[in-house]
C-alpha cells in the first residue's frame, strides 16, 4: 500500500543530523566497474526470486488485489542466497568474487522489475477483463468484439511491446530528479538503507536472524496450507469455508478463512488500512447490500442471474468503482498540486545554486565536487561522483523510444484490431509528460498514479471507439499502454534512487532493469497461465475471483455505454459514494497537513472501497495480522519493527508457494480426500 512522506530536500540543504554511511564503507570496499556489477550469479538468483515473487503477487492480485511492497524482501532474500552461494563455494575450496552491496542492489532491481510486470502488466485486471470468463453473465449484451480470447503468445508479445517505453520515457531526466530536485523516493530510499545495513558487520547478523525467522514462518505457513488442503475435497469445503461468526455472517462474507497470506499482509500494512477495510466491509456487506437486496423485484429484475450487471452485482461493481474513482481523483489532484508547488519552490531555491554540469567525467570527480560544492555532505559528494561517472547517451535513449513506439504502433493493432494506430500514437506522444508527472509525484509521496492514468485511458479510448467497434477491448488495451509506460517510469526512478544511495552505477541499474523487464514479460504471463489453466479465474464464486478484472471491465462498459449500463438508482448511489470518498480523502489530507491527531482515526476511502465487491473475509485475516503486530510491539517494539516484516513475508511466501503444487494437483485432477463442510441444522 502506498504511504506518504516529507518532501525531498533542496539541493544544498544541510543534513548534519544524519551520520555518514559512506564513511563506514570507506577503505572497506572497492566499487566495481559497471559491467562487473552485473554477474552471472546475480542473474541466476534474480530469475529464481523473480519467479517466486511473481507467483506471490499473482495470487494476491487474483484474490483481493491488495499487494504490499516486496522490495525489502527481494533485497533480503538476494543477500541470503548470494551469501549462501559464496559460502558453499568456499566450503569446496572454490574462490569467488566478494558479494558487494552494488551486486545486491542489481539483484533487487532485477527482481522487482520482473515481478512488477505481474501487477502493472494487467494480467489479473485489464487483460483478464477482456476474457469471456469475466464477460459471461456480467455484460451479456456485448458483442464478439468486446471479448478477447486469452492466449499465452499474444500476452507475452503485448507486454514486450508496452513495457519498454516506460524505461526510456524519463531516463534522460534521472539527474534532474535525483540530483537536481533531490526527490526522496521513500521506497527506494528505504530499500537502499536496508541493503547498506546488510553489508555492515552488525547488519549482516541482523539479516541472518531475519532470514532465519522468515524461513521458520515460511515452513509453518506452507505446512498449514498443506494441512488445509486435505479437507477441501469439494465446493465450499475446508477451513476457508469455516463459518466463524455463524452461517448468516458467512453468507454475507464475514468469516475468518485461516489464510496465512492475508494475516501476513495485515502484519505489513498499517493499522489504519486494515481498519478501513473492515469498516468498508461493515458498510457494504453489513448494511448496504442487504438493503439493496430487499429491493429485488423493484429496483431490478428478480429473475436475473446473480452475476448480471443489471442486478445486485451491478450495484456492487459500480459503487465500488465510484469510490475508487472518487479517491483516485482526489489523489490525482493532490499529487499534481504538490508536484507543481514543489517544483516551483525548488526552481526558486535552486536559482542561486551551481548546476552539476561543470563537473567533469574524469577520475577526480569527488575532489572537484568537494571544491565546487562545499555545501554538500561527504555522502552526497561521494554518491554524486559515482552517479555522474557513467552516462547513458540521450540520443540513444531517444532513438530507442522512437523505435519501440513505431514498432508498437504497427504491431499492437494486430493484437487488438479495436484499438486504432492513431490512438496509440497519441498515447505515446503524451506518455513522457505523464511519466514525468507520475515519477515526480512518486518521488514526493511514494504514491504511483499509474492505475489512475490507466482508468482515464479506459474511459477516453473506450468512448472514442464506441459500442460498434469494440470499445470495451479498445479501452482496456489502451489502459495497458498507458499503465505500462507510467508505472514502469516511476519504478525506474525509485531504483535509480536506490542505486544512488548504494553507489551502484546508473548504467548497470538500467541494464538490470531491462533484463528484469524481459524476465517479467515471460515469467509474469507464464505464472498467470498456470493459474488460468488450473482454476476458474474470474468467477466471483471461485477461489480466485480477480476483482479488478471486473472493476476495469465495468469502467470500460461505463465509458462505452454511459449511465445506461447501470441499474435503477445506481447512478444516485454512485454519485453519493463518489463524493463521500472524495470528501473523506480531502479531510484526511487536510488533517494531515494540519498535523492533527484526528488524522490517525479517519479511514482510507480506497481501503473502504476494496471489500465492497469482495466481502469482509480477508479483512478479518488482515485485522488478525494487525492484532499480532500490536501485541508484539507492546511486548518488544524494537524486535517487532526489525523482524516483523520478515515473519510476515514468510507467512505470505509459504501460503503462496503452496499454490504451485496445488495447481499441479488440480491440473492432474487430484482431489483432497476429505470435505469438511458446515450446513444449517434442520
């Protein structure tokens, strides 16, 4: 979940309170050349971790769509695997290069770039939203042009065509973002501090214990999932169908489903997010849906199938969309406002500061910086000299952007005839501006607006294509083009910030990002295809309902058909909840800026919106995770902060990795031996 933080520092602003990190490493490490930072062993580890984290993200994406950050977990596991690698070789008398923090950063960058495709690639959202599985019973009035048969081949090709432009769209501005505006990029900064810490003697000991706890919780979670499988022989069987609060509550999606995945996610997410999810569950499944269900036969046809958009499902989908859009609109306006204000202030403040253009590219960069920029700290001068050492020619970047753009304009309409070449050209024309805006805003607030730009593209390009020309698929395909560029651009800048703080070459960072993206374009669709073949993905009654697939398809239908797609009184309710979400978000932002203690008690509108469609079962799990962390912090606050994320990651990993053997068993039609089921007493 995204968080907020303070604005980035202005260049030259003193930072005397922070102890020097680089002096700890001075004399202890020799920074490798950029080509030596990318090693064969680091790529092997990246493939392994990229696959497993992609599986984790895919399962979360197909169940609830709530995905915590795995950046730190990627860095930790990369550190552990590489240390194990070098220790094993030493045991057999084989010498190997020292494992440096730069190589650790390369692994983390490559893994995150790979696994991010599983989310930003839309495999569980807008791509799945094109399928007949999601469309069936949802919008039966659509034409054949409004669905697209899924296949592994075109999904891989589509991701290759849309994912690389984001890498080149803001690359020439990396020095402006990192050095000129001194943007914070909180996730990138936090990851860098963790990696730097691993490579100090004390940090290595802490990392060893973190890994030990992670694997203990991993095996506990894995074995618990295996145990649960034995009782899940049929539909609505097993611990996941346990009516914790009674059968009536179970029918309204209120129960604890014994998922260690969401207990772990709840341990990572802030308390307020988990409480917001629970509040949203009470508002929707506790009050709103039972009230609307009582209008059956009055507001909507009593004989409609449960999945029809013209019935109760229509209210669930479009009211949740209204809340997501209300919160998204406010966040969009807030981030754009902060970005504009911050850029103006920094432009004014930097008018008297000498630029970095007078720094040579020679070996005396550090001495030159010390003389020409005496206001910089030791760490800033050392990091800046490394960051400026290797350059990526702007002409090469521009040429690659144009090449991929032309290639995509020609080939994407071959995959989606509903999307015109003119529309793709317009998207690529405005993409660098949108990517810059998103990357800058992400540097300030750690909040990427990639999904907001994607939803806007669904509306605009779906409406342009219209009903007769397959506007639903056109809008969803355009969403992928927009999100691919904007999301990957902000991720790239986060990684550059991590590289800046760990003295990793920008050139090696960019190459590892490219390698990770290539891996993700193959691994992501392959993992999705495994789930797609093993389970009825997209079915609201299945284990993998893929809620965002219906959300994105619902937005596309709304853009194409307008309000005529909504059932009776749904427009009024949508408007009410849209403004409710907008006001809640605005209130939270105002209280935050006023530093009011009440801010900590105002729920998140986005958090409340998620269970409107899914139900409250996973929110119970997440609140259990919050309760575990609360008790742990009361007992030992320091240990909970240091080791809590590792334990939580192990819980998530164990349950998610069980999905692999479970999928294989499902593919071979192997069923569990026992069905544990609860039925009303007659």
